[in-house]
C-alpha cells in the first residue's frame, strides 16, 4: 500500500466520530488512572488467601448469628442470601437509594420484602450515604460487613477506613466488584486499588476471593494476626 493511500486512510480514521470519541475517552481514563495510587501487596497480605467458587460459598464461611451490615442494598436480593445463609442476629441494610437507578421505590421494595424481619428487630434499614452512616455505630460493633456501593476508588477508600473501626477484632470486611471496571458502561472501578492500599497501610490481609465467572468477584479482608 502506497504512503499516499496510508495517509488518506489515517486522516479518514481521524474524522470518524467513533474513533475521535474513543481517543477522548482514552485520554480521560489515562489521566484519571494516573491519579489513583498503586500499591503492591506483600506475602503477609496474601499468605492466607483462599479462592472460592462464588458469593454463596463466601457467606457460608462467615460467622453465623452475628451483627452484620450490608452497605449498598439495591433490591435486597443479596440481603436475602445473607439472612438465609449466615442467619445474623442483626442485619443492617444501609443504602441511600438516591439515584436514578437506585431509587426510593427500591427502598420500598426492600421494606416490603423484609417486613416480618423488620417487625422482629432482626433487620434494620438505614437510609443515607455509606460515607456518613458509619457515625451511627459504635467502634468494634460488627462481626462483618459487605460493601457494594459506587465502586469508585475515593468512596471505597473512605468506606474501608471508616468501617474498619466498626468491625470487631477478628472481624471481616467483605465486598463486591473486585475488578478493574465495567467495560460495557466504560466505568473505571477503584475497588482493587483501594483494598490494596488499605491492606498495605493498615496491616490487613486478603483472605477470600470469589471466582464465579457469571458475576463480579467478591473479596474478604481481615487484620493480620500477630502471633
């Protein structure tokens, strides 16, 4: 192919609006990615890591009859699995339900789904932002929590820092979407980055990672035990 034809094809590709938009998005995400710190885990952060089949297996390994929080509830589908599998003494469902996708109608669905458990005091709904609701709980209160909110680096970092104080010694922080992003929606997640940074800076270890190919991975972390 001659140099002239190559030049023409190159210029034509630049005029293509899809190509042009792709380049703009690429530059945007490259700039965004550079702002996120990159931490490397050491052996102590991974020595007890166990791969699990799915989230249900993760739930079976978590403490039964505990005090639990699910942060990011949506329709309450995973909340139901938490109740049935781990049989918590108390389950707090924390969500803002304040966006177009996660709206107040979903909150009403959750209230109706768990109306009997709410009456019995086994389930309590807390409406508010995850980055603010931690103030409603005493330190060392939860046996474990599950985070499934915005998945952004900034929000996940705050959630890990704030809610780690609310988890009992030996307790666990678990969460969803331990992946780089949602490529269908062109969204860059920051869960992996925030978890790595938190574990390195606070002496926590990654102990569970789910491997279900039909849904995003979940993680489980806890404080590194001192022998």
